[in-house]
C-alpha cells in the first residue's frame, strides 16, 4: 500500500492509502476530497489539475497541461499511484462546490418572484391549502358506560372535525394515543393528510402546541440545489438556502452521472451524494435558521430533471440515454422520506413533480406552472438555462416543449478556462473597440481565474462587436492580447499570469468560441424548431421568460447579439428566477396548484428534436455569429453598420 497525501492550497491535508495502480481522481473521491471533474474523469476537460509536490505518479502527458507538465502539474484522472506521493489541490479545483455562487433567495428580486407567484395563484383561483391539514379534536372521556376504544373514539372525533369519510391511524400514532389523550384531557392537535375523502393521521400533540407545521420545497438542479422551508398553514417562507450538488464531482452533465451510476455501487454513490452530502446538510441549516425541528417537516416537494429524479430515488437511469430513451416513470405516488434516509416527521412524504420525457423533467413542468405560461393568451416561451437547456412554448391553448443538447458550456464546461460561477469567475465583461482592453466583473471581487457562463457570453459578444473575431469565431485583428499557438489557433487573453489569481493566463481560444457557438446554436435552433413546427414566427412571441441560475447574470442584449435568443425587443425578455423552485413551492402549498401541475404534464407535448426533419439544418445554420441568415438579426446588422 502507498501513502497518498492531498494537500490543499489554502491549508490542511487528507491522507489515504492506496494500492499500486489506483487512479488518483478515484482516490480523491474515496477520501471525500473535492476535485472538479466536469467530464467525470475521461480526460477531455482538463479541469482536475493537481500539482505533484513529492513522490511519484504514473501520469499521461495531457495536451491540457502543455508546458505545465514540467512544472509538476498533473491531471488527477490521468494519474495512477506507483509509490508514496503528495499532491497539492489548488483552490480553483476544490472551490466549485464550497464557494459556488448559488442563488440568493433573499434578494429583492427573488422575494418579488415568490410574492408575484402567490398573487398569480390567487388570481388563477387557486386556494392556498395543501393536502396537509392541521385541526383540533376534543372528545368525551370514556366511562364505565362508554367503553369505546381510544382509536375509535379518536377516529370519530377526526371525522367530525374534518368531514373525512375514513380515518387512518398508523401504528406509530396508536402507540402514543392512549397516554396523550389522558395527559391532555382528551383534547389534541392533529396533523393529517387528506386525499380522496380519507385522512391519514401524521402527528398528534397537545392542543396547546404552537410549533408550525412545515413543508420543504426543493429544486434539485444538476449543479445547484435550492430549498425553502415553508409554514404549511400560512404559506410563509421561514428559511431559504442553496448548496452545490454533491454529485458534481462525478461529472458536470447528466450523461456523465448516468455513466458513473453504472459502475460498482454507482447507484448508491450517486444517491448518497445528493441526499447525505447535499440535502441533509441543507435541511439542517434551514431548520436551524427557522428554529424549527426537522420532525415538524411533514411534506417535501421536489422539482428536478428526469435524471436527477432517478438518481435521487436510487433508480437506474441508464435507459434514459439509450434508444428509445424511456424513463422508469413520468408520475410517482408520494414516497416516505425515511425510505430515502431523510429523517423528518415519521410519516413525512416526498412528492416529485411529473416528468414528460427523458430530458424534460419535473423542473420544467414546475417552471411552466410557476411562470403562468398556461394562463395567458399571449404566445410565450420559457427558456431554462443551466447545465441543460429546456424550452417550453405556448399559451393557455397549448404547450409544447423540448430539450437541447447544449452541453455544459453554460456552466463553463468545454471551455479551456471555463468554470462554474465561483469566486474568481469572470461574470461580465466589456472590451474597448479601439484598445481591445477588457473591463471585467469578477465574482468575489478578486483576481480572475476563469470564465463562467454569463462571462463567456459577454466576452464572445464583445469580441464580435469590436471586430476582433468574425462570424466563424476566428480572430481577425492582432494586438497584445491576441496570442497564437504553433498551429496558428488564436486566443484572447483576458488576464495575463501576473494579472490572474492562479498565476496562469485566463484566455478564450478559437476552439473555445467554436464550442460555445455550437451550444448557443443548439439553443437557438431548438427555439426556432418549436416555433416554426406549429406555423408561428419569432416576432409573434410576446414574452420570453428566462429561468435558471445562469439567467440571472445574462446580458440579454449580448445573448441576442451572438444569436442565442431571437432578435426581439429587449422589453419582451425577463428573468423569472428559479421557476423550478417556485413551482415546487406552489405544488407544496396549494392542492389546486398540484392538480394543475398534473394537468400541465399530461397536456404538454414533448418534441424530440432529433426526429424533426429540419432540425439538423437549423442547428448548422445557427452555428455562426449571429446566424448564417443575417436577416433574422436586423438589430445586429444595424449595430455593425
């Protein structure tokens, strides 16, 4: 056995023992050492860099490292242990989860979004009352002349209080019922779930109790998990928070996660990463913030994509990625949280927003519910931008949706200096047309170390606007920030080594730009395919609603300028925040909304883009700045001239 030490750049270390030939990235995962590996260790992204400090490793000399290999840098995924070794894990490789820029759910913008949602639900005639009911019962004490058993006496009182035709008293309730009745003069406060005329008792306590009955709405994204703790009696949000998805170390996108799930113990590893490493700590923090014990949470409502639903529940997701792409389920009855290892109230259940396709899941149906696209006559479009790209088009008459394989580019994947929205990521940029010098906004107000999705959009738009690159993404101007390699591949340097936070240059190359052009081309061609498949044109759109984590930072003007969104008046675009979480909140707090969500899922048409005759032609045409058909983007032509 060999001794392997992972030393963190910011201090501290972790030691693990390894057999000869063990992969360094896999060892890091075993030791719970977080190293960013968007490609899940297949060697294509070059992000899992570590520095050899002492000892030896058997390593492949990756093109991603170039001259840095001689300085001791290695890719963890391409290195195996052949002796005692110490490696340094740079902050940028491990900070993607602990320092990820997650949604600030307390911001005025997010508060406004939830306030508008509540008002919209009321306007739509939805009663803000979920299936979880709280009520009091009072009974006459038994006598020698009234010998009805406690469970029947209690059930009769519950029927009188709720109007339910049938009462279910679970065993764990029955065990404490006799003493609680007598300790409280046969007056109790009850929590129950009402469905189809039947009420199942979930909790009983002293009628004097004041602790709120709570629910938890959660959006499980591929990259980020967000949740709100809710008082189910009032609908008030008691606490809110976000965290990085612990599954990220197994890959940036759902395909890599599914592949990882097929390995030995993969299903359990992926499920533990989302439940034990992500959800349980998040729930603990929310409950501490609200001063509410976890046993007072009686319902969880989860909105997530189809793959995340499978991974959360410990269901094999492999059939989602193989033809004919069939999920294990579209709709699911509520599951006891304790069956998943989530200890809340003993009878607490978890509900999952319905999926409608292998790549359009509950996050999109929940988002469609929340943005009220189904409740207006105006033609509207919901675009959810994150690790994946999903789109819904329609109005009160119809809804049609699709998913496009934009890849992880919007999260910084497939980009040499790309990164997620963590400290050190360039999130906005303006480039001077004359000097070609950049002015950047960096998360954390520190020196830049890379580019996140919104920053990539800005940089490409600014390079194109300044005439530094052409429509193919090739550099056509020269200057001190334009560099070319031995193959004459150009790149633009945003920060030289002495200006960056990593000591390495931060740049974007023609290869990076080409990768991103394909990603934006996938989004635009999906938008156009949805619209034109029904005989509409883009100018008929009244509202374009952009959701998802990346949406909050997008400069809409630049997104149009590079041809990612249709060329429409900017006032038609609006950012609607985390629509998936808002939909989960609606599902949790309103039985009417939960019913409408089921209606939306049943009525929404799922369009499989790969089967559409003209989709590939539309995609190829969109892989240009802004598009091969310049007439689709008159505002860009006007700006250029």
